[in-house]
């Protein structure tokens, strides 16, 4: 997998990776164009996951590379505290145009994790600015993934990401139950019919803690990282009703879903549910430069910014908030999305994608198939006493057979660049079927 023998692999501590295993058998990527990566041993590997759900417009877009290069030569960096550069405003205006109406105040970050922690802090600052400073409790959901900051892992619901740090998690946090239920919903196409009532658990938490102590609820409208969990019909609408009733802010973590994954600008638009804040990253810059943002409802922004007479209104920000290279990449990326109607392609192919995914129902080991937009989760039956082992083998074999997929537990996830065509969708699932047939 690694044609270069001159590399010392010992110094790099790799994130979310089995380091020892990887270094014994590295999987290198050396180039990328369109739908394909080039592997270290020179093979073409179809990108079944848009990198990490982020290269929505496909790899190697020259317009983005040129915009970044031109920016690096004209203004490489400008501080964002008390100073600014025009690209920051241009990018904020461009991002706001992709957001649901009213969520048009944009705070820039560099990643999904930073966007989540920023959104949680905005929620606390909002209530405090309105004289409601006792609203400090944050509510997440089991099996939620909100990045790796202390805020994100506190509201997140992934045991492995939390247990090592359990003594240092945020104190006032509670969790809704997750919505995954194979007995009720296995092989649902799109949104499952069962599970809207799970949103009513929020009423139980409100009764337990009292609404006057709760600042915000944060959920992924479609949970990606924990194995593609599609919200039941009516569930998000119900969450919106309950949060609005009790003055609790609703945050949608759209780090994966914003910018076309479901064939719309946002999942909020797709589901017809408008939260108070949207976190985003990944597709915002087509992943060409690290970038993220939080879109904030005008009232929320105004309460904080108009809440003080003068001076800094919100003590938060990053050295690289609205970094010039990031804002150049964002503007170029959003131009491509618009000009090439990239999300319309995703929407037009969603049914083909759904049919191809569900055609795997009779393939070996398949326990469930879930899908929405250009996302599919294929849950495999676990091996006795070895959760995740079968999916890990499928992942490796897919890579060996020229296809990049992801896996969480025993769920294989696919989320290709939104430029995929019908033939490539067929090829993608055919390769998965072949591999499923070859593993024990
Ligand atoms: N939130 C969600 C929903 C995500 O899927 C991710 C990453 O996959 C994150 C937050 C964290 O993003 P990052 O890895 O850019 O910090």
C-alpha cells in the first residue's frame, strides 16, 4: 500500500486510528481527482465517503485551488480580532445565502468541533444576555457525535469518546435517547415511520430539570458518525415544538448534512425544521482548507451583540477564524455548488442511490440498510464477541478492491461526493456486494 520506503512512520501520532496496526500495514493516499483517490501503490480508489463526508464537489477542483493560491499570494493572513479582511465578509454573506431564512449571522471556526463548542457557548451567552443566566444545562443525545472538544464530547453520546475523560466532562448535561431501533425500523427507506414519540423524552427532561435551567438541545438532524441514524418521521418537528414551547434553543449539528448531503442546502431545509443555530464545517470549503462556521438566528445574535453598551460582546474566537485562505476556499466552493447545481445532482440521484443500497438486502451478513440523500448505512451482523471486526475486514477489503468506505461498529457507511453519477453508484454498491460475499 505504501510505495515509498523512505518514510519514517514513527513520529506521527494518528487521530482516531489504530496506530500500531496502521503502521504495520499502511494505507496511503497520494493524490485525488474527481471521484477517485490514488493509493500509495498507484491504484485508483473510488471515494465512497467524500473523504470524511466533506469533499462534496469532488476532488481537485481547480477553481478552489486557484482561489487559495491567489489569496496566499495577496494576503496570507490577517488577524480577526479588532481587524478584518474583505474576504471574511464576502464569505459570511455567501454562507448566509445557503442557510435557512433568518439564520444569517455567521461566526467562523476551523472545524466541526470548534463549531459545536462555539454554538454551545453562544447558547449560554444568549440566555445570560437576556437575564436568564441560570439556563446553563445542555442536552445532547445518545449516539450523537459532536466532535472532540470538551463541549462536544459532553453533549455527544459515544461511550468510547467519553469514558477516558468522564471526570472532566461538562457538569450540567443530559441526553435524549437515540432513535435507532432495528426491531421497529429495519430496512426502512428514507425516514423510518416509528419513533416520533422519542422526542417527547425531552418533556421528561424538562420536567426533571425545569425549563428555566435548560439552555439548548443539540442534535445531528441525521446522525452520521455513529452509523447513519435517520430521524423518524415527525421527530425533528416535535423537538422543535417542545424547545420553542420552553424557550430552549435548538442547535442542529449540520457538520455532515450542510451543503448538499441530502440534496438541499441544509438538512433543516430538507426536513422543513428551522433550528436557532446551525453548526457546519467540512463541505463549506470542500475540505480544501480547514474551515467551519456557526449560523445564528438574528435574534440570538442581536441579543448578545446589543446586550452590552460597548466593548467586546462575546469573549470567544480563534486566531484562524475567517482565515483568508479558508474564506477564499469557501467563496470558491459555494460558487461551484451554485454554478454546477451540485445539490440538484445529489437530489436527482437519491432514489437511484436508495435502490442500489437496498438491493444489498440479500447480501451476506446484512442486518439493516438505512439511507437518506446520498448517505447509506449498511449494518452487518456482528461476529460473536467481536463487535466491529467484520466491518473492519470489509473496510480493508473494499480498499484493496478500489473502494473507500467508512465503518462504525459493524455499520458500513457510504457518502460519496455529490458529483457521483448513476453508473458510479452501481459500481460502488457492486464492489460492496463482492466484498460482503468474500468475508466470513
Ligand atoms: N459534528 C458532526 C456531526 C460531525 O460529523 C463531525 C465530524 O465528523 C464533527 C462535529 C467534528 O468535526 P471536526 O472533525 O471537523 O472537528
